[in-house]
C-alpha cells in the first residue's frame, strides 16, 4: 500500500514538473519580447543575450506612439473587432437556431453546403469579396472589414452542436406560453448556449484582432488602419528596430490576455460541451 501511494506521489510530482517545464518553454518567446522592448537599440545585438537588460528603458514604448498614430490604431482594431464579433455571434446563432429548431425543406442539405464551404480556402474567396466590396463602394471603410463576418460556417457548425443538445421540450413549453420564434431564440436558446457562445466570442475576437491580410486589402487610409497594419509599418525598408516592434507587439497582446483571463471559465466549459456533443 505504501509503495503504491509513493508511486502515485511520484507520478503527481513528475506531472507537475513536466507542466512547469512546458510552461517555461512556452514563456521564453514572451520573456524575450519583454526583455527586448526594454533595451536600447545598441543593446539588441549584444552576445551573449541580455535576458535582464543592464539599463532598462521605456523609450521603445514612447516611440511606438510617436512614429504612428498607435492609439488611433488600437481604437480602430477595438471597434472593428467588437463589431466583427457581435455580427458573427448574432448571425451564426440565428442560423444555428434555424438549422436545429425550425423544420424547413432541405434544411439538412443547406447545412451540409454550409459545412462544405469550410473546405474552401479563405484566399480563394478574397478576390470575389474584393470585387464585391469595390462595386459597393466600400473599399477603405470599416464595413468592408466587418461584413464578411455575416457568413462564418465554423461558427454556425459550433453552435449547431450546442443547440442540438437543448431538449425540444423547452421549445414546446415556450410555444404553449405563446412565445414566438424570436422570443424562444432570445429567452430560451441563447441562455442555454452560453458556454458555446462565450467560447466562440473569444476565438472570434482573437481571430479578428490578429487579422492582417483582409484589413491590408481593404484599408489604405492611415487613420483607419488596424493594429496589425500599424505594427507592420514599424518594419523599416532597410532594417527593423526590434525593440520598438516588440513594444508594439506587447501592447497589442493586452486586450487578448485580459479577455481570456475574464472568460476562461466559460471558454473551458464551451470546449468540453463541444467535445461531448455530436
């Protein structure tokens, strides 16, 4: 018995050690970014690498805001990302509700076509989307970056898996009380899909916040550029000041870290719920 308990303790210790080792390895790039952002330009290329700068300075952070309207870029990214996420959640949840709780002809066929569209690379649809936005006169406007969120097959698929697990008894009870479809969707289905919606919100926010290619195609006004475009502008033609670039990159990570820290409970619940529903 004692030998068995000792083996269990050793296994637990080994698992904790392995988890800590992996965490340290994962944190190395982040620590390098932090260290680089606090260095002066002359200290960047010193060998051996100074993990702890001898003369730390915040000049890189000040230069980020002086070389580019960085605060404006942050506000642009925040507006576009929040709008993109809200439109995605609204359109995907309505579509998932229709596929799972409303009987209509060829519903399964339409849903399968939705899933089939996931196999089309995003790059293939960029030229048609660009032509559409150009014909609508939306180039260099915020809607051109936000409107593609109306159709996101993966978001619909994820919420369909969650809503399929909601018993139809709830829907029937609401109908007996005189509730219409929109009220059932708003007061019954959405609250019961909270964990999946929270997970989708986080992943969509991260995807939109870090998106680079589509805003690059749509936005050419410096005052409308997103944070990813602003960071790219810090790369010089003949060289890159990595201390300034790392400072900007660290600043861009703050919203993602804060949102994940606040919503990680719902994020984990949503992942587990999606894993057990088929």
